[in-house]
C-alpha cells in the first residue's frame, strides 16, 4: 500500500503501530510528554506495564475478580509488534505449571493441580503447600466440611454443650455462624473459602478455642475429617 498523500509523520506512525500508539496516547492523556516515535516505545511500555500491574495489585487487595488470571500483566514491544502477557502467562513462566484458581487472601494464593503458591504485592511467587488441600472432599456422612461446621453452630444441643462446657458466649457462636454462612452462600469456591478461613486469624482463634476442642471431645469420624481439612 502506497503512502497516503499528505500523511503526517504522526499519522504514519499510528497507522504502522496502532497498539503502541494507543499506549502512547494513554500516557499523553495521563500527562506524560511522549511522542509518537519508536524511541519512545520502551518508556511508554514501561509506564503502561506499571499501570497494568498496579491495577492487578488493587484487585489482589479488594479480591474476587474471577478473571484476574487472564488480566494483562505486562506488554512487550518486539519486531514492531506489541505482545500481551497475562498474569497466567507470567505465573506459568515462573512455576512451569498452569494456575487454575486464585484466593484473595493475605497473602494472595493461587493453586495448580498439584500445589498451592503465594504471590506478594511485588509478584514474588513462593510455594505455599506441597499439595492442594483436600477442600472438596465429601465426608463420610456425605456432607462438606463447611456444612458440618455450620450445623454445629445452629444445632441447639451442640450450641448448649459448647456454651456450658467451654464457657463460650452465645453471641460468639452467632458471629462464627454469620461468617461461615456468608462464605457458604457466596460465589467463592470451596477452595477459596478454605483458604480464607485458614488465613483468618479471628476464625482460626475461634476454631482452635471452640470448634476444635468440641470436635475432638466428640471423636466422630466426620469431625476428624473436618479437622484434617482445616489443618491441611
């Protein structure tokens, strides 16, 4: 295609590098003094990657963005083309496995088929557990771990026994129930719920001082299974 008559250098650049031009335009709109020239590519890409990663950092803090793994993590400009690297691509390049799911806890956690990992706000990745928690295990009574915990807290007999035996306030059990029921009715997966509970200091304190002693005293098979999952 011949060069259009009267086409300016900027118009020619935008036609030849449309994606890079959009990045430069975004930087200019944000107050940066960039020009539509190839020598600005590295600076514009560096600025744009900062924006992408800051956006992911905010999502890591606020949580529950189900598409986070497929969000753009960074871009590269090679041979005149801009390529997009997603957060999933970045993680795969580090751990050589495919991440499946994320849990928005502190620290940020994601899992593969075989293991769990943490990632801090500077995107440093470390292995969290050597194997994925048995979060989706159906217990011997046919229920899930969180259903068993909720039933302990709503059953009149178990509530009365916990209050009388361990000196726990009724309001404390209500607070625990509200937490578990809100998680159970949310759109979080079973694994995400488990990670949130395990990394919640308030829940784990209550679990260790209330639910764990009760379940140990009862010595029931399904209670042991719940303990195994929560302690994984």
